[in-house]
C-alpha cells in the first residue's frame, strides 16, 4: 500500500474511532435508534401481529412495515453524524486534520455499523413477533445488507448537507425522501421475494447499483458540501 493510501486509510479509521468514542460517551444515537425501533416494533406487533393480518396479506404488508421501521429509526438517529460537529465546534478541526473523502468514509463506516446493529437487533424480533415465515433466509440477509448500506450512505450524505441548517429535522425528512425512495422500493421488493420464495430478479442488481451510485455521488459531492 502506498504512503498516500495508508494515510487516507488511517484518517478514515481515526474518524470512525472518534465517532464511536463520542457515541459511547453520550449514547444519543444508540438510545434513539434502539428505543424508536423497539417501541415501533411493539406497537406493530400488538396491532398487526400473527392474528392481526391474514397470511396472504402478511406476505405483502409485513416486508413494507419492516423497512418503514428501519427507515424511521435511522432517520431519528443518524442525522447527528455531522450535526454534532457543528454543535461541539469540532468541524474546523476535522477540516484541517482529514481529507473530505476519508472523513466521509469514516462517517459512513460508523453509520454502517449502527445500521447493521439495528438490523441484527430488530429483524429476528420482527420475524418472531409477526410470525413471519421466510422462505429464503439467504435472500433476506442479502436484502438487509444491501438495503442497510444504502440507508447508511444516503443518510450520511443528507446529514452532511443539512449540518449547518437551522431546521435540521425537517430538512432531513424533505431531502432524504427523494434519495431513499428508490432504495425502499427495491428493498421491499427483494424482501417480499425472500418471504414468498421467489428469485431475486432484477431487484438485487438494481439495489447494488443504487448502493454504488449513492457512494460515488457521496464521494463526489461531499467535498463541496463540507467545504462550502
């Protein structure tokens, strides 16, 4: 590995480690994501549990509900990825210490671990509470992995855009909707295929293409957003 690549990787890992040190000190994102997801899951389980929807309806409805829980949980916790830099006055230090691409990748890696942990926590509970029969567990895991990556990448980019705005919560909802809507459509379709046992079709390659596109555009746009 060249010295330049080693320096870039060290910067990205340093940002990732800094994010988790700050998170473990405050636990704001962890508590927000966990409490929102569990509360929503319990409400959905009581209202639409195994006796709340017919089996045929459940195959169509429950994959949508799973991704809505994940989406709103992420929207509640991940926007602080860059907001805290402005609140704690550390944004200038980060601009001086890390290149924009390394900073974006470090923040993205932090968001990925949060989303992955959320999916590992929520999905088994959701399957048990809803008595959801999954015909192809491997395809469900692929849908969660690809969809979770897209959620993390899109949310990280939107969080960077709104970091210096006043009404951050409102802006996140407005800006993330057009960015994350294609992801949700593809992730729901792929999850539904996993539940009923259908092949992935074009949903999986399209979802992977979405992930790659959001990551590339994020790397291209982030220097402009971060250094206005």
